[in-house]
C-alpha cells in the first residue's frame, strides 16, 4: 500500500470532502497522537515542579479561589467543578480523586491540600463524596505557587481559549523528589518515591557549590527515600547508589516493630509503622489468612489496636520462639516487607521523557529556579522602572506645586497641559532635603504616565513630608534596581541568591516543620533464613488417622493403633500411625504426584476430620496410594501397575504448593501403585499372577522424575472380548538385605523366613518364577 495518494481529484477537507488515506498511516498517526497526549499530559510528571497537569490545575484553581493556607475552606465539589470547567475537562470524579490524594498524609509526604472531612484512610477506605468535604491549600502548596504573579513562568491558553493557565509552577523546592510520583503511559511508566525536603535542599546546595559533583556524593545528603508512613529500608547502600545513578532500581522496605514484654516470659510484637502504600486492612486480612491456613504455625493471633497511630498486635503461639524468627516468617509471607520500585522517568522541560539520575533531576530543578529568578528579577525591574517614572513625576510636581495647581485649576485639558509644560531647572525649588537633579528635568517634559499619576494624586498628599518620603523611596528603588542589574549580569550572584532561597526553604520545611523530620530509617537486611518447622511449633505426639474415603485427622497423643475409632457411614480406617506435630507427611497419589502436608495443620481429632482433597489439590479421579512421615535423606521406591519404577531421593519429592509435585509419570489407564522406603540391597517383585523376581538394587536407577525402568516383564493375553490385555501386572515390591533373607506373614501369628533366594535371583525386567512356598495368596509382602 502506498503512503501517498497523488490523485488531484481526491476529496480533501479543503474542498469539503472526506480524506482518503492508507489505514496504516491513519491508525499510526492517531495512535501516536494518543500516546504523546498520555505521556505529556497525563502520566509523566514535569521534572521542574514535579506535577502532572491535573495536579497543577487543581492548585492553580485553588489559588484563583483564594484558598490559601490561612484562609477558609471551600467545598471540594466547588473546587473540582472549577478545575473541570476552566482547565481540565476530563470528569470531576477523576479530578476529585487526584485532589483527595494530595490531602492524604499517608500517601503524600508533604500534603499540598488541607482537607476537612473524610479524605480516606490508610485502611484503604475511599474519601467521602465531594459535596461532603472541604479543602484549601497548605503552605507547601503556596511555596510551589510563589512568584506566579511576577511573570516567573509562561502561561498558555486553556482548552477553550477563554482563560490562561501556567505551563509549570515556580516551585521553591524539588517537589518531584519530595512528594514522588507514579504513572503509566504508553510504552513507559514512572515510579518515584518521596524524599525529605531538607535533605534535598542540602543536595541542591552542594550541587550549586560543586556543579560537577558525582551522583554517589549526593547520597551523603539524600541517603534514600523518606516515606510518609515511615518504615525501615534494608536495601544495601550499593544498590541504593546504583538505583539513583541509573534512575532504575528498587528498595526493600520493612515495617517498624517493637517487642512488648508482658511479664512471666510472655511477649507480643507491636507493629508501629507499616510499609508505604500497604493498606492496613488488607495486611491484617493476609496475616489472618496465614494464621488460619497455619502457614506460620507459631503465630496465634493478630489484632488491630490502631487509633490515630498504627498499632498492630501480633501474638505468638509459644513464648519460646525468637521474635526475629516470627518476624522473618512474616516478612517472607506478608506485606510487612515490600519492594518499592524506582523508575525515574520524567519530562525534561515538560517535553522530553527521560529516565534520569538523581543529579539530573536536581539539575533540572536548579536550572528551572535560575530561569524563575531571572524572570522575576526582570519583572521586578520593569515594576521599579515604572514606579521610578511615577516618582520623578511626583517630585517635579512637588517642586513646582504652584504651577501644577494652577494648570489643574484653570486649564481645560490639564493632562495635555502638564505634558506640554517645560519643567526646566529654573522652575525647580531647591531644598536641602532634595538636593538632586531629576532625569525627567533634563527632558523638560512629563510623560503620559507621569501626568496621569499627578492628576490621580490625592490632595492629602500635597504636604512637605510626602515630598521627603518620595525622595527616600526613589533612592531605595534606585539602589534595588542597581542590585538587580548586577544580579542579572552575574551567574555567581544568581546562584548565591538561589542558595539563599533554598536555605530559607530548608529552614521553613526542615525539622522544625510539623512532620519535617526524617521518618524512614535505615538498617541492615539481616537475611531471613529458612527456619525449620521444629523451631516454630511445639513438638507434641499425635496419631494420624485417614479413612478409606480420604478423611484425615490428627488425634492428640499416641493412642493404641488397634483401638476402634468412629468413621462416617460407609467409611472405615485405612491409614493410622503415630507421628509428631513437627512432622511433614508425604501423600503419594495414583496420578504419580507427591503432596506435602504439615502434621501441625491437620484438623483435630474431635470430629471426623476433613477431606484430604481440600487440604491439597488432589484430583477427584486420583486415589491415595500411601501416606508416609518424611525422613530427610531417605530414598523411596515408586512403581506403577505396569511394572515401571525407579528410586527417588525423598528430599526431592517435597512439594512447596498445594498442587503437589509430579514424580512418577503415568499415561492412559496406567496408575501409580507402590511407594515404599528403600531398606536393603536387593529388590523383590511379585506379579498379580504369582511370578516372583529378585534382582540387585544397583540395577534400579535413581531419578527425580520420569516413567522409570521395567521392573518385571508381563505377557499379553487375549481378553474376553478378544482384546489384548496385560497378563498379570505388578502386585507388590519390597527391598531387603540379601544376607538377611526375606520374611512375610502367613496369617495369624505365623511368619515364614526364606533365607536363600538364589532360585528367584535374575536380571531386572525378567518374568520371574513361581512364588516361594507359603507366600500369601494376595501376593502382598505385608
């Protein structure tokens, strides 16, 4: 498809027709327009004032409504309505949400909006409707707006051209880093944590003094983020330095807690600060879920005793456990430790998106402050020049007061007459208080501005004292103008002035400002080690009971295994064995998967228990083959009904999830049948048709997963409908020591011991021979 169409008769918007263009170009241009709009006007903040357009427009609209920090409040509905109607036509709900966030002291390090009413809380509750809340600016917001009336920044037309709005705010401090920002654009995103204003000002002062300072040097002044909710940063310093140097990285942030002594050896953990942007209610729900599912068996209870501050109470199940062990498990399994990502993607000069280092962001702010200083200085000089011109006119009027009065009283057009009059030196009434020669007198005429000012002068000002005041004011303005000229001509003076302003800002919002002190602390990580289960729970004897239908329970103590127990109607006992609460149980299913269950998490023995399928994700079509107590270092022999099997280290079958771990691969109608601990140097196999085979265990491979190898060969026989079926199939497998021989039960108290099994010894995968005399008719070893 061609990108250009050269047809001269093609209809265009100019001749009133439709535009015909390739779909590729049409979609590309429109999507690019959308992407640029999202990047520049919605998602990414400006590096100079750290604001997105919606936040900038909210503050400007509040300024226009005169909602300063010491004034009254106005309804939030009025504010969001003005913002939407005048500057931001994107829906009042989105505007109110943005304004409400600026008032949340748990989300914004230095709130820009002072809210009155329900503006949400750290539990995640939404703010009240805009008609119920009121707001005004804070002094921090006023610091961002200071100088707006002094031509400090450019203005542009609003969306309909009826009003103007600032392109960027003057910003006395680096708000981008002070309050942070987050947003998702098209193909890029930003996520910047908040920092401490006093530390940022110190870094800027150092950058003014040493413009070529290295990024790592700035960390001496800004060691890391300062979150509004406090917490403890446990990220290594080298990782923090790399993040600020490249503009990308992350910080590990933990809660702050203390151990409260309850006496008699009892204690509880009190969490006083939670990580940034973690909702307290969801955090408690997660911890409660951990308690319910017994993923942290040592934790007994969690309570929320928070009022205006954070107070979460964590009660241990046992006083013998180290509090650090408890907190380490909570760090691993809950949001008491989070990782905050840094992606310093911002708009440089409000146009170009770029991932910046801390130094680049601070440099962009300082360059902006220099531009603001120059523009305000030029604006002030223009005001001074205008005032000096008026003052010169006033002084001429006072020195020639009689003539001025005469013109005003008798002339038909006093303004023109004043401008025509030649105010030469001969008309000057010399006085000791005003021994000077006015620049205006050299020209001999008054300007239109001067004449207008004289005519507008009040009669009460026509006194000698006023003349002296005018002279003093003129001299002061001349001195100020000379200083401004020096400032505009000298870079060193400009940076000295900016440094002075930053020091004043640091003093205003430093440690003496409410909430100005650093809240987030730093500490070494203290890596959380894998804690054995025995260290988390008390070791107590239990008896595990699992029924034929798969209902499992744990009865307290080691009961008599022959004792009669109650089961549901139609159900009966299948597995019953002694264990301890610290044990882990391995459940082997007919689908070849191993499932791991903590004995401490089993339901109590007062009822009938719970279906094992609800504790692990055991499919309905899969049956329980065996349940064993896990013993580290042991090996297991697993085999399918088709006679395939192998050895597997027991440590490798432990599953970390409810879904279990696939070990023995089975296909079609084939199922897993055998799972037994390996104890010996030979393997004995017996088939369903009574064939007995013995081979050395060295012939059996050790694997972690697979189909395995053939243990015994089975013939194919023709079934009743003429199909070929397996003649026999695996019945049982066991391992034994050759020198000890093999024993099996013959029913009752009788046992048989076959000491010499040479007759049945052969290679693996053989058919085998008829089972020994007295072997059980069910062809099972036990």
